[in-house]
C-alpha cells in the first residue's frame, strides 16, 4: 500500500512544500496543540449535536456527501478559535507558494467539519479542482488546496482519508490501482495537506469510532468560493477578526497586478473596499 510522508511538528514551510511538490500530499504530525484542539472541539460539539441531515435528492450526491456523516460550515462563527487555524502562518506560507502564482491573493474557500460515523461508505476518489469550469480551460493551474486537521484520531477503520500520492502528476482520467491508494492515518492534532489536483476521498467507517476532520480549503482569489461565508456572520462579528482573516473571508477587494497575472478590482462595496464597513 502507498504511504503519505509524515513530517514532524517543527518542520519548516519549505520542507512541507518539497514533499507536496514531489508526492502530492503531506502529513504534519501534531500540527495544532492539544489545548487548541480541546477548545475547538468543545465549541463545535453543540453544533454537531444539533446537526440535521440534508437530503440532496440524488443518490450520487447523498452517497458522496455521506448518509452517516455530519457536515458543518461557518466554523469562524461556530468555533471562534478556528480563526487561529485559518490564519496559521505555516498554512499561509504553503498557500503563497502553491496558489499565489495564479492569483497573487488567495482566499478561504471553505471551513468544514466532516465527521463520519459507523456504516459510512468510502467516497469515490476525486479531485476538488473540478468544482470550477476553469479546470478544463487551464488544466495546468492549481485552483484550490485542502487541509484536514484530525480532530480525533484518523484510523483505517474509522475512515481516514484516502489519498493517491503522485496522482497530481497523472494524465486526466487515469484511475488509481488499489496499491496506489494511501490512508491518511494520523493522531488527533495532525494535519494532511492535499492540493486540489491530487486524487483523494473519505474512507469507510467500519468500527464506529468517530472520525472528525476540520477542513480548511483555500482557493484563488478570483474564483467564487465553495462556501458563502457572508451568511454565517455579521459585519460586527467580522470587525473583531484580525485583518488577515477579514481578507481571507472576503472583506477586502481582490486586485493583483504583476508581470504574470493581472485582475480586479472584484468584491466592491459601494464602489469602495469592503473594509470601510469596519471604520
């Protein structure tokens, strides 16, 4: 079976980048502290207990999103400590390298809890860049980047994410052989980083222990985000965030001009920067 390289908690941003460039994924052990994780889990638990499943009205969609899976978004509102994760300098350094060249200013695409329970089946392997039609127009451009923090231990039996190392270099349409599929097994507090062109999918939960993932996904600044962040919080709440969090969550103009790419302004408010709302 294929393996995902594990890096120690004190690894450098450059070490993370090098492994991902070569293999298409990396795990950093003990990425967040246990005290942060405990605080986050405590905050999010009432929302998980109050979760009501959504019927997507299509068998494929219900199977893909999970019939025995809890999915929540808007983590910056439900668990305020999430802001610390989404603005982590190590994650932002990785995104600067992988997404920055295609936009100059990336943004948060989604903040999610994905929690699987006994009987959940494995997702089909997929890449997340297919969310946007531009993936067929510019197949050489990376559009998005996923990170999943293990809020509980990830094991083969409870649905550790399946990842196909090196698949980011494959020709479109190639299917993975069983021996090419790795399991992102890791302890609570660790993180797996998976760019949007690497094949991956949630695993099956066969032992009944909870597998809770904290998903932080970033995308190019000129794309529509997967999640509509503005519906989760008020302007007053957003005004209390650090400036970087405001920018990542859309309370800023997108504009970037250099010798390689030029675009914007996008996201105007009254023909001005949305940051005027905080003045």
